[in-house]
C-alpha cells in the first residue's frame, strides 16, 4: 500500500471567490455523472457473454457448461522413504462445444522439481526430479512417455479428437518423493505423520473463458479445478491411520472393532465422541493388524 501525505494550505477567499469555487465543484460533479461509462469488459469474458455461457450479472448463461471427470486412484505411501507411488484411471467427459485435440494435466508436486517456477522458498534438500510418469495410456493404447510435454506443473498430451459430449479414458502410473521440509500445503510433519495433498496427475480445467488453464502452479496461488468424482484406495503400513477427503468405505477392514463401534456411535450423535483414546494409543490396538492396510475413500 502506498502512503500519501497531504499538505493543507489555508486561505481566506472573498465571498465572490467562494461562489465561483462552489460553482466549479457543482459543474465538475455534473460533468463526471454525464460522462460516466460502463466498466470495461475483458475480451475473453466478452466472448463468453456473447456465446451465452456467462452473463454480466454473474449467473451462469443459458449455454453454460463444465467439463468433469471420474477418478479411480490406487496409491501407496512408504513413510521410511517418503515415496508415493500409484496408478489412476480417469474417465474424462467433454461437455464443451469444442473438439479437443490435446489435454492438459496438472502435476502439482512438481512445485518441488528442479527448475520449476516458484514464488515461495524451497530448501535445497526438498528439490527433486519431480513426478515420474511411468506409464500413460489413452483409451487403452499405451503412449510413449517420451512424447509427454512436461513443463514443471503442466503436462500437455496430444489425443485423438475428443468430440463434444464424448468421453476419453486415461490410465497413468506415477510416483514421486514427498518433501520433508519446505512445507507448502504438503509434506512430512514428523517421522510418523505426513500431510499429502494434490498428489495425483489431474486434468486441468478447460473452460468457456480461457480454454485450457495453462497457468503454472507456483506455490502461493489457490487451485482451479473441475468438480469431479473420486474413488481412492490408499495403502500404508500397519499402525498408520489415514484421514482423507470423502467417506471412508471400509472402516471394518482397517480399524480395530472398538474403534469401528465408536465411529458408528459418533455418526449418530451430536455430542463429542472419543474415537481413539489414550488407552488405545498405549495398547497399539487401533488399526487392523496386517502388514499394510488399504483405506478406501469415496
């Protein structure tokens, strides 16, 4: 914010001077109102208004649309190595009136990739080679991963024509190393806990204003994503608890019976229910006693 200092100069005008001064103010006020113009409209929004996908009052236009996708994700996390690895199937629906010949993806963990554009400081120890795309298939046809155009948090892929109203399936295998420090929304909290965010390759937004969202993620900005559906299976070692967005579908498979019972009670009551207490922590009787547990969220 800029600071302005005003110097006040006092004078004692005559009555005639005051009349002229007031008249000038009134004239200026009338002139400003007579020459008021509508606020300028950005060209891309003007086009959306003309296409009836948006309206000037902020409501969706008569021809408004959004693209969407359904994600099925299988991922594992190894705390000892901080490696996140998995695969996903994406069913992408083109609700736009345009035929898409390319699809842009967001690789948000590449914020920590060597050479990535960042507006926040990252420690040298957290700089990595970024997300590794090990397999990539379009409608069941494997692509040479060497043709993927990856530039930090953006990935561009040429695809067969995706017509309006049609769907396309993507299968992707990926992995990366989670940052230990330099926490920018994600990373290891300590040796036994981690916060893992935006970990999977996600299709960027294609909208009626700008087309593909090609703006790289640099750290401080918020995300712009489509509304989508997710089925996510997360495999972690024994005695690790997973909390995630969505509904846990298999509490009976991953929690000890008494914890499942408390979760059931908590869902029915408005009061505070201690799902895991000190005794549970001391006994270690919290999760199912398998080498690993897979937590399923929708």
